């Protein structure tokens, strides 16, 4: 995932948190934590958290039969969910708009 740097240049993300890595691999963070503890995934410990390098994450994924994670040289964004308004909320919004129109 390209991230802006100070000089206006774009840099590629080189380290991932446990949460980012688990989202990228679509697995539970505890799965990666166990792999770190048994030595199959290399990670650096910073305080109470882990940081996993891009190359170590790719090696771990490939070792388990996965394809190239970063095919075009960039880390893909972890999956996100976008909350859409509930149908009931839309009805309430319409009712409020109608009330506002009546007040005008």
C-alpha cells in the first residue's frame, strides 16, 4: 500500500501489524500469533505488539501454498466494510425531511 512521505514521494508499506497481516491473509490474528511463537513466521516485538516484515509475510504465505501477495510491488489494502444506513434509518430521515418542509 503506497503511503505518502515527506518529500511528496510515495513509499511502499514494508511492515505490518498483526491485525493488518491477519486482514491481508484473511485469517485470525491468533493464527499468526501461534506461527510467530512456534517460529514459522518471523516478527519483531515492539512493546506488546508484533511487526511483520513484508518479505517474511510473503515467505510465510508462499510456504503455505499461497500465491504472490504483492504481485505488482504494492501491498493491497486490508478488506474494509462500509456501513450503509439501515432501512429504518432511511425512513426516519425521510420523516424528518417531511417535517422540515412542513415548517418552512
